[in-house]
């Protein structure tokens, strides 16, 4: 059963048709939209500040979303994939973004729409990530502009696939929910 817990009397809220893996943790001031999924061992900690997820956001296995007390909240737009073991901390992520596996996004980062943060990239505090670009490296830098086929293809394909994957778990027995 997922760990969905209140913090200071505030309970997380989920939209319609969301999948929360049995060992995911979601606490406190977290509001997520429709068709979101939070996968195995993922943590969304709205204990020290608020976290908002749009529609069709997938938080993949082992990812962590958090914020900084009295400083930064985390806002994630629609159609966003947060890859396995990524850390998203106190930042704003616009729509149609792929944050790759193991990437780290720090406080006060603003990621523009239609963007890919490459696997393993570290986006340093206060970075403004240009919309429509691919950022990679440590620290993350713009590598190139993203093609329309990647925006319409890869980013959407991954977000939509996670809705499909979620559907496979709809018929879990009660003890697995």
C-alpha cells in the first residue's frame, strides 16, 4: 500500500485516473492532476513547501521531488516525464518536458517547455533552461535545439506510454493497492 500521509494536517490530493505504486511515498502539500503516475520507490515530499504536478506527469522509479523550506516550491506542468532516480528540487518545469534518468534539477531552476534534460545532467541552482532545447552534462549546458519530431514524438510517446503502463495495474488485488 502506498504511503500517502498528511503533514501538519495537509493531505496529498490526486486527480482522476492516477496510479500510485504500492511502495511510493507522497506526503503533505502535494496536488497532482489527472492521469499521473508515481512509480516504485518514488518519493514526493510536500512537507517543507508545496508541490504541484499537472496532468499526465509520470514520476518514475526511485525519483524524488522535494523543495526547500520557506524558499522554493516545486511546480511541474503537463505531459512531463521525470526519469528513474531523478531529483527535482524546488524548481519550475513547464509543459512537455523529459527529465532523464538520474538527472538532478536544483532550486530556482526554470525549465522551459518542449525541453529535454539528458540522463545524468545536473542543472545548477538558478539556471534558466531555454524552451525547445536539449541540456546535458555536469553542469548542464545547452547542447542543441530540439526538433519538432522529438517534441511531438519522444516526449509525448514517453508520457503516453506511462498512462498505458499504469493501466496494467488497475486490476491489482486489494492487498496490492
